[in-house]
C-alpha cells in the first residue's frame, strides 16, 4: 500500500478521507507537472545555448560585422 508522511507521521493513503486523498492526488499532479516543466526548461536552455553558439559562429564568419560603438551619454544641465 502507498503511504504518505505528514508531520513525521506515516499514513496509509487508503485510510485517509476522500478529501485528504484528493489533496494527495493534487500534490502528486503538481509534482509531476513541476518535473515535466523542469525537463522542458532544460530542453529550452539547451536549445538557447545552441542558438547562441550558432549566432557567435555566424557573426565570427561575417567580416563586415563589427562590434557597435558604445553609446555616449550627453549631459544636459537642468534649468
């Protein structure tokens, strides 16, 4: 049987009330969704890293691409 630990006490899930079992199911759903989103985030981060690498390669291979000059701030006096 499945158990859950709450406040350092172990409970049989089957022995819990319907409301409590529903909350357990909600927690399990959210935990699974968080795990799925963490995996998706890892995939997206890997893709982003690949795109950045491809961009760097493309810029390095373009001789006419030069770094932009830093913008200078003009100081204006307040009246």
